[in-house]
C-alpha cells in the first residue's frame, strides 16, 4: 500500500464553517495524487490518504500519523509520500530518525515530492545530505520561532486583560462589544449567585449541590449544550454521559474561581519549550491578576467570606477522608466520581457512588456499598506483592545496565581496533604510492594493489559505521528513568515492613482505586507510567476479588 500523508498546521487559518478541509489539504492531495499518476511504477498499487488537519508538526502525536505507522509496523504500508519534509514533521531529530533508521529498518520507501527526495535512490554521503539536514533544521526553528511569536502575542493580550481562550466561565458570555471581555449571562449568572448565597448561609458544597439538583438547575455542561455556548473546555456543551447532576466537586470549582468576584486571573501555566506540549506551573510573579476587570457576580468581600466558610466546611468534610487510608482515592468505574465515604462508629464504614445514591434511575454505577476494611486489606495485599515485583525489577535493571555497559565497552574496543586498521591500510596506500613513484613496482601492480587496499578500507569503514550505530543505539536505549526508579525503591524500603495500610503509604504509592463492581476492582499505582516506560510490566492491574 502507498500512504499519502497530508498535514495542515495549527497556524493555518484557511478553515471556516462551510469548508470541511482547507485549501492547503486540497492542494497537497492534488499534488500527491498527480505524482502517483505520473510514475508508472506505482500503477496498480493501493493508495490511501492519511490526513491530520489542524495538528502541529512539532510532535508526532497525530491520529492519522499514528494510524499510518501502525500499518507500517504491520508491513501493510510499503511506501510513504509527502509534499515536503515540513508536512511530515518539524522536529529535525525525529524526522531524521524516521528517514535514517525506522523506515529503512521496516523496508519502507519514503518520498518527499517538493524536496525531490527518494530513499530508494538516495545514497549516504550524497551532496544532498547536507541540504536535507539544513531543511529539517530550518523547519524545526521556523516552528519554534512561530510558537514563540504566538506565545508572545498571547501573553501581550493577557497583560491587557483579554480572555485568550474561546470559551467563557459558566455564568458569563462573550461581550458583543469586545470579544476579549465578558459580560454576565442573565440566566446562568443567577445560578452562580445562588451558589454563593447558599455558601454564605453556611451550606456545605454537597448541600448546595443537593439544592441545585432539587431545583432542577442544569449543570454547566448541560446549560452550555442547550444554549450552544463554548465553556472553558472550548467544547460546546459536549458531555461524556447522561449523568447531569451537580456534585460537591462541581460546586467547589465555581465557588473557588476568582472570576466571579470580577477578577481576571490568567497564565497559571506555560509551555516549557516553545513548540512542545509539556507545561509547568507559572511562578506567582508570572500570573496576571487584574482586580475590577469586569462586572462580578459577587463582590470581592462576598467572595472572601464564601472562601472562609467553604474552607471551614471543607476541612470538616475532608477529616474522615484524611483519617482513612483510601479517602478520596476510590472512584466509581462507571461515572468516574470519587465515591462518598460514610463514617460509622460501631460497624464497618463504607463507600458509595454519589451519583447512584442521588438518582432514582439506574445509571450503570455500582449500587451497593463497598466496605472499608475489605478494600483496605485488598490494596495492602496487592501493594505487598508489588513491593516484591519492584525489587525483582530493580535487580533486572541493575543486571541489564551492567550488561549494556560491558557491551558498550566491548564495542568501544572494536571501534578503536577498526580505526587502527583503517589507519594501517591508509599507511600501506601511501607506501604503495611511494614504491610506484620510486619505480619499485609497475603501474599495473600499483593499480591492482591500490584497488585491493581501497576495497579493504571501504569494508572497514562500513564495519566502523555499523559499530558506531550500535554504540549510539545502546547509549540511547539505556534507561534514563533509572534514578527515578531508585527513588521509588527507596520508598519501598521505607514502607515494606508495615503491617497495615496507612494514609502515608497510600499517598506515596496509590493513584486511585477504580470500583467497577464488588468483584472487579482496578488498582492504579503512581509508578504506572514509570513501569510502562521500563517496558517490564503492564501499567495497570485489574484485581479479581
């Protein structure tokens, strides 16, 4: 199969509500199909398009690209054609990795029409190599420069107090006179005001949620969907399931948002490297805060008072969760809400799904109670098993690291030997030429011996290149997360002699416990991503009780 890969940058503005695709995509499609038709060698081949419309080229987290690579791995796709290198990607290291390592290894032919590049006819060491490298570097820096300019523009708009995202907080609408500002939504604003009024009366967030549900007030998602309003998530009221209930978490998010006191607070996080998605929290001096920025639904004094009541109630509410090991970590496997903890003095405490408890309908959530003691014991047993597994992984990693290091040392010696051999053969060529110049050997003998030496030197250099690649692969594949894993093992050593599950242990190791039903409980540990990166164990664990 021939894969025609097409990508449109996020920065492209050639989209509107009428056109499903941009002219850029249309032009790329036309160019690639014409290219296939003009080359008889592709006649009869199956052709499929892979289009990522509106995705950045600075990384390869694109759905169509990932689908294409899966077909490459399955040996279905044998040829990949792109308009130019920048359409394939703008990270010159990653693009080079695909061109020089991944595609050749998988036997895939790669063609870039605009760059006149064909991997089948390209030879390593060609004059075109430098041109390809420079193009990929320029593509990378173009993308990062563009990202820097966009970021600077966004920060400039933030400093002026403009809302830079398309959505607006619940209770507000886009100001028709100034799209960078907000005005109170006459209907939803009353709902928000009601929440603050109830909080000021001393109501807990759970009690406020119950009151909202009794009055059949729609949640943010339902309200945005019914009124075609883009919320903070930028989606126009798209909801995951038909469970439209207020809960304590939803109420708490609104009560703690300073926007309702007329304050503009922006830039709570920012990208670490321009062009990449990884972000960090901003420092206090980087956060943009403007008082009296817009009309508030409550005053700053009312907001501050509500926070005092909210924090006191929250402290009292969270006390049982802090006392028990798994408080706040057990979630419903159907709706994803944190299960309510019910504390009892005489018999065992239990957890229950808040949505299922409030609804008279069958929402698909687990209806029964999950008793505290059995689930604590279950998590503790599994944690003890994992302690043994982690120690075993630690031993494997240390042995693997030792083997890799010994192999790197061996290859280093082979590289030194090969380099010495090349120098020796080159010295023989010099001596051979001197003998010919001095008339000690004939021209025919000189040319014959020179050809043999040249062939030997080329073979040695080829072997040397392979050794360098092998050395680079070994160094690249050494586990960079070993220090992080060693920190985990130190925590294991600290807690492995405990005889019961404690809150400190749960906070150190446990991400959450997902309850599907009494017999299907999924335990997700904080080391899941680390273990997955090490490729030694599955990232999640399903426990059958």
